[in-house]
């Protein structure tokens, strides 16, 4: 764990993590087995982070690949055409939209990490990270869609924008980390995500958010 990090950062982040799991579970028709798989995957990364596994950043291949690789495979497999019918039958679009509210506490935690020099400014809402806008608008989109003020096309546009935001900051986060291909943040690299519980941002929260956006886009496009 980060020794000089205030306890509120870890607590707030863990709250965001469990809200992500809960809303993922509820928005996918209480998919217990899938949610448990994600939970135990998160436990594995938590243990590795507590052991200092991800603090070694000069190895090859980079240890961080263990975080990004399986998460990417999860997204690809979950979006394959054979799973589209399952998505349409089990998706609660209102709860999957509300899931993005977790981006508000995450953004405050990232700003807190910036103040203790564990992430670069570009990872915060004072830099290049506009993700907090998706968290703020998520309950508004839910209300508007539920009341019929927002149609399917409007929610689809919102999901495309949210997907663009999360992928943009994900790329910036990778390129500002202490990896062989680092391009940004040399004066203050992206170190915070190498520690527990913040390792769960790239390992769990970001893949779930990306998958939820893309799967909602698929469901909305196919919805009659």
C-alpha cells in the first residue's frame, strides 16, 4: 500500500470497486458466477499488489501485461456475436447506465493520488481526464431514459462518448506509467496504480466500464 496515502483514498476507492461489482451483478440479471469470477480475479491482483509484484516495472515482458491482457480478453470474449443474445435477454439498461456513477469517486481518488505525487496531473480532471462528466451525467441519463425524455439514439450517443473518454484516459494512463514505452508524465509517472487497492482500477473497474459501454451499444443497436 502507499504509505503516505490518506486512508480516505483507499476507503473511497474500495467503495467504488464494490459498487461496480454490485451494479454489474444487478444489471446483468444477477449473473452470480460471472461476478464471482471478477471478484476472485480482483483478489488475485490485490494479493500480488500487496506483495509488491507490480512495483517492479523494468522487467520484460512488463508485469503490467498481467493486468491488461486478461482484461482485454474478457472484453473481447464477452462481446463475441454468440453472446449478443444473452446480452439482449439479461441486460438491465437502466442499471448498466447507473453503473457509470462509479467514475465520480474514482476521479476524486485519482486527484488525491496526484496531490501525493503518485499519478501525473493529466490523469485527473484538472488535466486530460474528462471521465467525471460521465459519472455526473449517468443518473441524469437514467432519469431521462426512464421518463421517456431521452430516446434510444440519445442514450447510444452518450455511450459512444463515454467509451471514447474511458479509452482516451486508459491510453494516457498506460503511456504515463513507468513502462518501456512511457511517453508522458516523466516528471511524475503513473505509479499509484501499482499499489493496492488502486491496482483494481485497470484490473477490474476499467474493463467492466469498457465492457458495459460496448455491450450497451450493441444492445441499443439491436433493440427494436
